């Protein structure tokens, strides 16, 4: 395994300079070489200035929202329902007479 690691490391170290050369242009001082044009777009290009929102009657708005969701729910009178106990199957100790 150690020799495998050495072989992989050698292959990577020999290949890295080739990758570095492939990414650079052939001659950076060549005036006739084509270059991609740079485009500037401001971060504020789609900025919309703040505008004050018209406020409404908060009680009327709350009542409208409560009516859309089915009204107010009074949870103080509701009694919680206990979950049904699990039914004993043949593989549970309780179904086998309590002995294991």
C-alpha cells in the first residue's frame, strides 16, 4: 500500500506543472491575442428605494386572517385524548403470559 501511495503522489506531482501551463495564455505580452471582455454589473443595479407602506387597521386585519384560517380556537376547554395502548402480539412477553 505504501508503494501505491508513492506512485500516486509521483504521478500527481509530475502532472501539476502541465496543468499550470495549460491555464496560462501563450504570450501575455501579445497585443493581438484575444481576451474575453470584462463586464461590470453593480450590486445595486436592481435596487429599489424604500417606500413607506400604508398601514391598516390591525384589528380588522387580524380578524380577516382569523376568519381565513377557520376562526379562533379555544384550547382551554379541549380535553387531550390519550393514545390507544399498543396491542399485544404473539411475540411480546405480555402475550406469552408475562414470562420470557
